[in-house]
C-alpha cells in the first residue's frame, strides 16, 4: 500500500488533483497543497511555528477526536520532518 501524500508545508493530505499547488508554468505541484503553494511560490512567508498555530485554529474542521493542544504537540513533532521545514 502506497503512503499517503501530504503537503510538505502544512501536512494536509493531497488526495485529489484539485488539492495540489501549482508551479510557475501552471502545472500541478505534487509536494505542496493549493493553500500553501501557488504559481511556484509559497502563499505565505511564515515560520513553522506560525504555520502550526494557523493549522491549530482549524483542528475542529478536520477532527473532533483530538484536542487543539494534542494536535499542536503532534504538529510540533511532525512538521520538522516536512520538506519545507526540514533543517538542511
């Protein structure tokens, strides 16, 4: 079974073509979602901590089974592994 593709900026599942961001030539970007990456650039110039805070505000929209605090803890552990935030 293939691993689910996730946005390498916010961790959103990339489950459908319309969720994919776009490159400068308009082609679909397989690594980032439409909310994080458009026309070959990131849509927001923010830090990983700011991205976690932003995503945490939307926890209730995608899960009723996890508290905001637990979601933040999980994102703090996971986000450093995403391509955008990984330390070289």
